[in-house]
C-alpha cells in the first residue's frame, strides 16, 4: 500500500495564464491513514508520487460521496463547500517529502509549518524560492505583478481603490492560519510558514520568517530569521537579530535554548544552549573572539564563539574598558511574565 506524507484540499488564485499564485488549504493532512489513499486512487486515479490534481465539480462530488462513505466527515464538509465556488480547486498529494516543484506543493508545506504539524528544519523546502512567484498582495487578494496595473485601473474605474500591502513571494501567515494562543501585534511581520508556538507574544517590531519560529512561550521583539528556532521561555529584545541560513549564516542552523535573553539590538550567529544571555548591543558570530572568565572574572583562555555553540548557562558581554567580548557563567535565568503569555 502506498503511504502519503501529506495531503491537502485547496482553493487558490491563478493568473490569466492559469498559473498558480497561491493556495489555501483549510485542513492539511500529515501522514494520513491508508484509507485516504484508497479513496484518492478510486476517485482521482492516483497511482503514487507527488501530484497537484485540479478538481472540477464532478470530481468534487465523487470525493464528497467517498469521504461520507468512509466517515471522513471533516474532509466531506470541506469538499461540499468547495463544490460551490468558481475559484480553482486542487488536491495536492505528496507521497514523499521531496524538493518543492510547484506552487501547490510549496503552499501545502508552508501550511504544515504554520499549523504546527511539522517544526522548522524538519521539512524539505529546497526549491521553494524558485517555484513561488512574486505576488502583489492586495485587499482584493493575490494578483500577478504583471497584471497589477490593469487591475488598478479597473478598480479606479469602479470608483474603488486597490490597496497593495506588499510585493512578495510569501503572504502573511494570519491570512491563512491563526494558531491558537498567540499574540501578534503587527501581523504583516509574520510570514506564512512560520511556526508560532502557543503562548508566544510577538510585539510590533518582532519578525518571524518562514521555516522559523518559537516552541512555546516566548517574547519576540526582535527578528527570527529563516531556519531559526526559539525554545520555551526565551526573550528576544527590541531590535535583536538572529542570523538565518539564507543571509550570511551558511549551513549553520541557529537555535536558541530555553530561558535565553537576547538584549536589545544584540545579534546571534551561533546556536545557544539553555539559560544564555547576550547583553544589549553585542553581536556574536561564529568567528567572534571570546575571552573566557572564571567565577572570579579572571581570564582563563580565549576561543572563537563557534566553540561555545550549544553550551548552557553562558553570559556574553563586552568589556567597557577594553572592548573585548567576554563570556562567563550566567547565574540568572530569564523568567517571562505569565500574564503576558496567557492564551485567554
């Protein structure tokens, strides 16, 4: 029996050439049971592999009946709603977690991340930048950039106003998914494909890229770049920065352990263990020369920051007299305000 890595019924937007711009999957499936495979084989002629199959009303009717017959009421409900739209509808089936080769595949994987079904760096997103088109995200939905001028004129002729919020490959997450128990002050700063753990607060200057995010309760007032994952109870201060794998971080995957603090305007280019602190304004990269101090603040040795990656209970600071970057044992853990992270 063929197994499926992921499946989604989606409704989306195409340009005038019927090329996909975006797809919304209301209930993506990760590792669904084998009975679903039987239904897809019987109704859609699915014979294995990764496919994005356009669905017409006849196929939707067949799927609806098949889902009802097998007590998959949630999927049957989605299909019954999709039967009444004139928008393009698609079934995306991923047998394997292979590199992304189509817009429907890319959007399904981004949905899996933002639905918290997979964590960052645990899903294959190779090829997604080359596949996803730049899109004008507007108050009238996604528009092909090359068709934008025509739509703007048409809007004015209707005495209306087409508002363009961004030109980007990735839309904002909350237009597709609103995870439970989170606070996001500026929703435009969290991209689809972000993994936002329950209890996380993202303030106005906080930013979370796709394939990045937080495990649980965290305060985010800085930037979480692509590939970066922040564990429970950590605090990224205002203007702080994390080095992602797309912009200068190479292949190093940056993680921030539990109960860490990145001070305001600080930066991080190595993985941190638990209960670590970087003082405000200090940027630590893998090649930063660090003086290791003992409990009496005496110099023990010097090393590169990469050799301290993943170690717990470290405090990084800059000596105000010499300018040297110093590291010593961190005797205080970050404790976040529970009221701020309540999901109520």
